[in-house]
C-alpha cells in the first residue's frame, strides 16, 4: 500500500481517538517519508504542509542562530495548537544521512542491542562501528548540533542523529552521533564537523570518538576506544560467533523503507522531536529551556514525563559537570 492511503486511514483513526499514541507515532513516521504531504486531506498531513510553507530556502542555516530556532519553535507550536493537536507522542531521536549500514549490511541496531542484553555477546557487525560522539551541554547547543548535522556534507553521507538520553546509567542528557565504519573515517568526520562549527561561529559542543554502543563498554571496558593508542584492546571470546549464528539463523529482519534519512523538508516527526527535547530540558532543569516555554506545545504522554522525572536530578548534575569541564 502506498503512503497516501495509509496516512488517510491513520488520520481517520486519530480523529476518532486523539490520544491513540501508536497511531500517532505511525502516522508521523509515514509523513516523514512523504514529501508531497501537501496533498494530504487530514489534519496531520495538512499541518506538516503548513509548517513547510514558512521555511525559507536557507532554513537549515538560519536555525544555527539560537534566537531563530526559538522563534521558529514558538511558531511551530502555534501551528500545532491551531490544528487542535493536544497530544504528541514523545520522539527522542531525529535522524539525517543515509540509513545506517556497516560493510553494506543494514545494522538493525535495536535487534543487536536486544541480542546483547540477552546473551552479553557483542554482534560481529558492531565491532566495526565507530562514532563521532557530540555532547551538547544544553538545549540551545542541542538544536545547533542538529542543524549542523543537517548541513554537514560528508562523502559517504554518514548516518547521523541527535537524541536525548533516556537509558538508565548512560551519562549525559544530550547527544549527537555521526556513525562510521573505521577509526580513520571517524577522525575525518570529526574534523569535518569541527570545521563546519567554526565556520558558522558556533562555540562549545564537545566531540570525541567512541566505539559501539555505551552498553557494550559498561559490560566490557576494554571495548572502549582508546584515544591515547587509537584502538580498542578488546579480544573476542571464542564462542561468540557460534552464539550469534544460532540467534540470528531464523530471525527475519525488516528492510528499511528508505535509503537515506535526509530530506528537503521539515516533517511533523521532526517537530514532535523538538517538542520532546524542549519538555525534557524543562524537566531536567535546563535553564536554556526557559525561552522556549512561552508557547506551550501539545502534551506528551505521562509515561514519558514520569520516566524523565525519575532521572532529572542525575541529568541536571551531568549537564552541569559537562559545562564545568568546557
């Protein structure tokens, strides 16, 4: 089924139940794939089209100005309010660049993390995963990081994302990542990001290289990228290959609907992620969130609010510690 009919079906479902979280999430995910949403007849598609009517030709560049992103955020929330959107699903991550692959193979990171949690085995593919890890110290820097990543021109169109941290025990509230397949590629991408940051007069925002997922390093400290020696000292146990082969033997992994997460428009999913980041910042006591609060956006699900509140004190201290080391 093409995107249009699926969107119309979900629009009808949400019209009946405006608090249907799974339907809303699926709907904004499909709209993220649909550049021609101006043809949509439902509220969500029309709202996405309305948001894009006001974007100038250099909107990504314009958003590096903190006052501009704040002004735009207020406008977007006003558009959502005018459309009668009282509820938004929390979306922690915003992506750009090609869909994540290593050696031509789609990574399916969620499945590999699940495999790790069940077996304590790090998938073979993950050993070749290196990242430029970007650490914004507040909400303003988080938005600047995201729009820098949208502007970043990389030869391999590396997968990249910004996210708020919701995992227990993983440090720092705001993250940006550029995914790479080698240490050398990660170094090149880090230089490219730093150069773009400097050219645009953006200050702060620390970067470093990391290896695989944070959960791996917690369990196996030697898996961590050694900046001094520029390698990982981790030795793979002999039985890991057999365990992974058995686990994935009959597992059918879905194929991505797209090859790249980069697009020419701003999606409603993007705006929902911005709403989520602002609420998160407010809950953890990030002072940078104060200028975004004058225009109240749609409510987020109570389960998200409760989860962040439980972590808020820790996230606030991590944020302050990051500022103090700059």
